[in-house]
C-alpha cells in the first residue's frame, strides 16, 4: 500500500545514467554512490558523489527500492515493517 511506504532519501541525479549509480544496504544504513565520466574537448571529465543515510526505525530492510523520475530525481523508499 502507498501509505505503508517510508521515504528514505531523494537525490538529484540528472547528470548520471542509472548504470552509473549504485545502492547498497548494510548495517542499518543505505549507501549511494554515483560516478560519471565524459569525454570533452579538452580531455576527460569525471564527477562523482557518495551519500550515506541511516535507515529509519521500523522499515523492512528487504523492501528498500529506488526509482529515477523523468526529471532526474532518485527516490529511495521502503515499506514499514509488519508489527510483531
């Protein structure tokens, strides 16, 4: 259900292709890395970023998902964990 989703982070990645971005979940954190390399008139240009976020309490780590919108925003979200 849409109401059971938790937004973890939103990043502007419009200068990166999806294959240039990696996400890894470990030890209660999500790590996002991006690296873009392009060839220009005067040689190569490289840009990269590294972000790390604590996962909110009460999320199901196995449901972390991401999507990139048409305007270049990376949305990372997860479902709330089922109460035990």
